[in-house]
C-alpha cells in the first residue's frame, strides 16, 4: 500500500472541512490518501460515516494521544482504513489498536513530528529504529527544515 515515493495526503481534521467534503471532489482527486482525524470529527459521526463510505481513495486513520491534541483512540473505524498513523512514542500505548489494525491488513504507520527543527541524521535513524522495534510497518517523519542541509 505504501511506496517509497512521496504521496499527497489530504487531511480532514475539522468539522468545516468534513462538511465541505462533497464539494471537494476535484481536490480529493489530486490526493493519494485522505487522512481522517477521527477523534476530531465525532461530533458529526453520521456525516463522518457517510463521507468515509463515499471516499474511493485509501484512508489514513490517525490516532493521537490527548497530550498531542487527540480526543479518542477509536478502533471502530479501522475497517475503513488503509493506514493507521500512530506517533512512534505512543505505539506501546496504542499497541492493542495497532495489533488490531495489522490483523485487518491495515498498515501501521509510526510517525514522528518535530515542528521546531530537523534532528540530526543519527537521531532520525534512531527514531526509525524505535518505530520498527515498536511494531510499525512503515515510518513517517515530519520535521521543520531551516536550510538545504
């Protein structure tokens, strides 16, 4: 499901975007994946379920700890997911959800975010190792670049 090539991911993390989804078909067509922050969208669960069933591209279901802005760790949406995104540092906390995802042939994506800087090459490699050791099928690294190096 995941390749080594960059992919375009459209993120739906608020109710306004979810509500506008039916009018965004041309934009969605440009995406390789749609990421759904399920925990942030549950206030409109019926609309969420309708939109999920109408999406024809692979879906990334994101699980975040409440300390990272997450509101719930919900596994009921796994049948719709192609990818489950869990922060590497929280893979152990969400181990049951990750195992359930893998049983359903959903790729577990261990992610790492640093919005202040880019860690050293060695630190990034260590992060990848931690993610793989914790059971991630693939690793996503999102960092802030300040220069070409």
